[in-house]
C-alpha cells in the first residue's frame, strides 16, 4: 500500500477559488487541508493552480482530483460565448424565437421576448421529418448542407447546433447531419440535441443545443488549459469535472457537452449537504449556501437531492429567461451574498443586492477601493465579524472605509451607521428567508420538519436568524464550511442522468412496456460506462417515472422502488404519484394517470471519500475560548459574546450563546439562548430555543 493517498477537490466561485484535500496515511488516518485564493477571471485555471500552491500540494502526488467551475454560467450570463449557427427541420427555424407564452411581465404592453442566441439569418433548415413516435415521415435531404456550412463559415460561425423535430424519439436525422458536418467542416465545434437530452419540448431542447454550442469552444479551451497546467505540474491521473446533477464526469465526456456543468458549483454543495445529513442522521435537510455574490438553497428529503430538467437562466420578474434542458439540482438562487451592495432607492427604501462588489474591488472593508456598503461591511461594523481576524487574519480590515460606506447609507435613511448596518442585515436575512420558503413552503414542505445545513463563507453568519424565522429547530454548520462545495465533490459518484420520453397509460398491461424502456436505458448506460473502463457490476441505478393526470401539460416525478415493474406493482406506483402530486399541489384528481417518460440515474464510485469519526476527548471547551467582545445581533440587541477558536473545538464540546466561532474561512454567529455541541466529524450542531 502507498504511504499516503491524496484526494483533492477545487471549486471556482465568483469571488474565491476553494480547495479541500484529504491526505490519508497507510493506517487510514486523514489530514484535512483547506485553502482559498482569489478567483482569476478570465484565466480561471490560474486560480486553481494558485490555490494548489497555497495549500502546499504537489499535483504529481495527487491521486484523485475533482473540479467545479462557473465558467459555463459566466459565459452565458456575460454573453462571452461564440457565434452559433443552427440547423433544424424545414419549417421550424423560428421555434427558437416563438419560444413560450410564459410572459412574466403580463401587464407590460411593451414587453419583448428575450433575444435568441442565434439570429434568424443563422438559423437554417433541411428537409426531412420524423413523427412523435420516431417513424420517418419524410427522408432527410442533405444536399443543401454544404451551402449552409459555407455560409456559416463566411459569417464567422464557430459552433453549429443541430436540433430536429422529434429527435427525442428517433435521433437518426440528427446523427446523419452531425456526421456530415464533421466530415465537411472538421474544425467546427458541433453538437446535436440528442447528445444532451432525449426529452420532448422542441423549444427547450433546441435552446439547450444552441446554448451548449455557444459555450462549447470556451469551455473546451478552459478545460484544456486547466488539464495542461496540471499536466505541466506532474498530474497524470483522470481529471473529474463536477456536473449540475450532483455527480462528477470524466474530462473527455464533459468537453463534448459542457452545458451539463452549468451549475456545477452549487450542485456539489447540495450533494455534500445530503451526504452530511446521512452521516449525522439528518436525512431531511434545508441546504443553504451563502457565498460572496449569491445565496443558494435547496431542499433534500430522505437523503435524496431533487434533480430536474426544467431549468432556466435569467428568469426574472420582467423576463422569461432561457431554458436549459439538462439535469440540474432543484435550487433557488438570489443575488444576496457577502459582497451584495446595500443601496437606497428614490423612495427612501433600503435594498441589498443583487449587485455585488465581487472580489475586486470587493467590500469597503477590503481596502481595495470599494466604496459601497455590503453585507460583509455591516457584519463587520456590528462586531459579528472580528475586525482583528478579518478573512482569517489575511486582510487588515479598513474600518474607516467601512464606516464611511455604511454612514452614507445611513444618511439616506436618516439613521446612524449602527442602525443602517442592522437594517442591511435584516433586509439580507429577509431576502434569504424568502428564498428558503420557495424551496420548502411553496413545494408543500414544512420547514420545521427539516434541519438547516448552512455553508459557504457567509452561511454560518446568518443561519441561526433564518432558522428562527422559519421555525427550524436545529442548524448544522459543517466543518470547513467555507469550502464545503469542494468537500461535496469528494463525496460525489460518477453519475449520469438519462431522460427518455415515452407515453404510456398507467393501466393493466402497461408494465411490460415500462420495464422495457427502463431495461433498454440501463443497458445503454452500462455500455457507456464499460467503454470508459468501469465494470458493469459497479454501476448502480435509481429509477424515476414522470407521471401526470391524463391530458395535463406538465409532470410530477416519482421515485420507483427497486425491482422489475409488473402489473401488480402499477397500483402502488399510481398511489405514490397521487401522494406526491397532492403534497405539491394540495389536491388530487379522480382521473387516469399516464407516464410521460423515465428518469434513470446511473452511478459508480470513483474515489469517494469515507469519513472517520472522532470520539470525545473530554477536553474542556475553555481551551478554545479566545476572549469576549460586544456583538450586535440586529434583532436581539447587543450582547457580550464568548469568542471561540473553531480550530480548537473538539468532538463532545458544548457551550451556549451568545457566542461566535471563528476559523480562517467562516464566522458562526450563535444567538442568545442557542445550545451548541460539536459532533465527531467536527460539525457544529446549534439547537435553537423554542
């Protein structure tokens, strides 16, 4: 056995690039290494190499490396992709522009639909037609393809998207066009919709293919530079990339369809929260990730992270946004993080976010030229963050700039700096509470039945106040919460989600057809894994069905029990659908049920971490006490709080609030009356008073 094994995960965020590493010796004893460094746009790979250096890790000695990145979502939202040409079925070039009738700003007579990512002159058609059952109604005619590609080349197109009508049922036409494009123009980046998804809904599937093509060269260059930089430093193992579905995937596969990592960073954090919940006996979790730019939350029930394909970017109150039909963790994201800017509108109303100070110039307290008050500045001014231990002692807090920024907000509100800072915290908390309600109460779940797991650089600072508002009885702050998304990658499997549209009435005799589509998809998944050297015996499956009441528009997903689907099991499947539907929509119908499609999860372990539990040592918690200071709790007033060094807390230690726990990456604010205990994994369990 080797002397030691080193597993590393890195996560590129909007402000910081995080790293967590586990160095395990021959006896199974692990040393945990964490590090943070500034994210380095546009050369994001440099931030990854920097954080490895900062952690003192030699890439040549690393056995497993997983990576999450915001490069795809950044390219989309900042419009930094490439020029795309679309090839589609004759008569359907305007599907992308017609879009949906989901007009959110309903009473705006001047409302305009979001501009398509491909202008009309770059949307071209080819004859040929499939039926919704996958039967060829008209043969494909490729005779005009060369002229289309010549036009694309002359117009500076760098990527080609291919999306044909009903290709979810039969991709033969798309496959033929894709092969011919690669033959006629080998250098162009090309992607077909069937490579990404086999679900119906033409607009969503077409837009997904377009957006994947739009970011593909950008992502390919980034991943290539990252892989090259790591190779130059001696890393010679497989590089795994975090996906939006809470699993990791090989670099080669991701490079072909990079749109699957659109939300890779948040996904790893929520997967980590689910795995942590199983570890500590808390399967029902409200997960909250507060970073420098955004706050994200998701609900985990019975240890399962919900994955959906109804995902939209830039969807807001005044715009419909753009659909991306790939497996993405079900989350709500708002522009409220540590760097969110506080501002006062023309009517004297205080707002926090969605604008952010980012990493540069950052909050005023960073002393890098930032002049706007942020959530971080407010926490610092109220004593919730230690001005003498700012950013883990790496940054000297610029208190003069902080005071000036907050006082400016106060002047517009007619209050002093302290009251302005309290207002900033309360508004930020209110925004986050509303986001948590969207994933719990709005989905038919009572937050009081869940444990709040808070992570990210700012999660532990606000978690107790949010839990109190929602009636949650316990908050768990993970060990190394500041780099928890990177930790989540360590707990992730190699995972692929397969969605297949297949209409079938849920009635006697339907079981064989349902079992057949699942079995065929499982065979396809095993074959793909085997081609990459993973034994079929390692692959595990989870089966979900997508059901609806007959003639409804949308579906409800139901987890199916293990085992072959038989006619005898259909009644239990239907009952599970009724129950799930009623919980989400508050009613059920006496109507026939039909299956619209399947969702198959195929996974295999690739270096997944096993956590070791420490036993209580009996050490008195006073050894971790750093001192006391005055802390303003915004709603509960000012209290003299005990300040603890998080790096010195051990399993079995207990204490009560008011208190603050400080470690290099996170500050945990514990309110008066809260009781805290440290578990065997170093997590803080904060019990709230009734």
